[in-house]
């Protein structure tokens, strides 16, 4: 699974336990819907909230739909 967050939202963080072990819903809510919170944070800071071991990560640059630079996190 790879995470690429594009949206902005000021919703509060929710723990994995609040999603009844639904990791997809957890990832979408905390890391896509709340992506703006993680701008400027390090991988180490993001991994504390992730609650799922990070296997690898890579930088991303794309010109599709406007310029976007970010990181894909593989869990």
C-alpha cells in the first residue's frame, strides 16, 4: 500500500483502534483527509502517528494536474 496525501483538512487525529482495525479507513482519514497537518514534518514524526511499521519510502514529483512533490510511504 502507498499513501499520497493531496487534500487539506483540520480534522483531529484518530487512533487506529477507533476504526475497528480497518487500516484503509484509518489511512484515508488520518493521512489523506488530514494531509495538510503533515506538511513540513519528517518521516520520523509521521511514523509516530502511523501506528503501522513503515517498510520503505520514496520521493515523488509529478506534473500531472499541477506540480506536486511528496513522499510515498510503503507499509
